[in-house]
């Protein structure tokens, strides 16, 4: 089966439930639950207070409720930098806890996956800690702040981890995935469901090393660590432009705040075009709300 025809690709593109993922994270879907929205690609991203029980330190599963059926747990792994966030300072990663801009459409996709029963985990390389360029506290605090900002937009991240050294835990090595697998096995009696898990990250096809991406784009990434992490751990992989729908706006990568500004402007321009053309009012409204939410949560 081709990469683009994989069931998880269809899940990300169409926002439909995957087989066997009918429940919500940690509990069974019961009577009175509406389940995922049918037209979830047009859902708004509400700017609300972050839940109080989000993880604030790495490798914390204390608030996760195990599946009642005891089955292995599907996990949606996400990279952090240029996938969920870009820095305000211009650094490749966040230099301090507040040095975070959340990227468009990220929160809605995380919320959808959570509703479909995924444990949402962020796994990030933070080599600046090991090299002395950044403190452990700043790296952990910036990821916790990222989780909280996503929470304000209605997206729940259940777990985050980072690799500060060049060891078996640094992507592309599978160590952070294996560590979560072991923690789930200890806590819940079953680990990660590899067949139904996925990894989303921007480090896919390294420039001057890898061949073109599956859609024919030249390899232009700084690293291929996210794709190779998925390969080594045995889960499906997608780039942000496909997972979050950036491709529809001609966006392939977001590495700077200036690129984020331009993307938000493009979202607003498309919403206004649709308004004037009286085209798909629900979608236009969703785009207006997405742009406003991203500007609001990031203070743009």
C-alpha cells in the first residue's frame, strides 16, 4: 500500500475515525458522547484556559488513564520545533519557557486525535542542553509552556519527553518511543500499539543526503531524524504539511516567526476571498477563527 493510501494518511486527511479507535483517550465511548465531529476539518480552535492537569515535567504519565480493555495504546508522536511551534527569538528551538509561537491547525489536529483515542506525545531533540547552550529547566519549561498553549486552544498533550544527549534517546534512535512503551507497559499492562501509531515531524528528507520526498519535492530539510525515528520505532510517518493541511496554502515548512506571520495572513486572505465569493461559509468562518486564535494565543 502506498504511503498516501495508508489508513493513517486517510485519517489525517479526512478526519475520520480509524478502525478500533472509537473511544476517547483513556475511557470508552459511551452513550451521550457525540464522538468526533463529522466535519472536524472545519472545527474552530477555541482559546480557553489550559486544563490544570496537563504535564509540566517530562516523562510524566501520572494523569493518563489506561485503556479499560487492556489493549495496546495507539500513540500520536509529534516533534516540537517547526512542527508544533517556532520560537519568538529566532532561535531554532525555544530559548526560554515563553519563547514559543504555536503553529496553525496544529491544535485542531491534536484535539481530533485525542478524541479518537490516541495518547498524544511530544518527543523532541534538545541537544543544546547537553552542549551547555541551554539549561535543562529552560528546555523542559518551554515544552511545558508549549503544552499549556496548545491546551488553551483545546488540544490536550498527554506526555512530553526530550533528548538532551547524543545517545540512544536522541532521534532518529527510537529510545524516546521505547521509553514511553515501557512506561505504558508498567502502568497499563500493555505498551504502544505500533500498527496504529504515527509520528509527525518536519525533519523528513535531509538536503544533499536523501532523495526527493514522495511528492517529488527536493530534499531540503536540515535532518531526517523524525522520519527515521518513525522507521526505527516501527510507526507510520507524516510531515506537518500533510498532517495539518499546510499544503493547501502552499506552505511546506515553517521555521521562523516571519513565516508564521505570512501564513496567518494567507489564512485570513483565503477566508476573506471565500466570504466575498459566498463560498463554503462554514469553512470561511473556521479559517477566520483559526487565524484569530493563532494571533491571540501567540500575542501576534
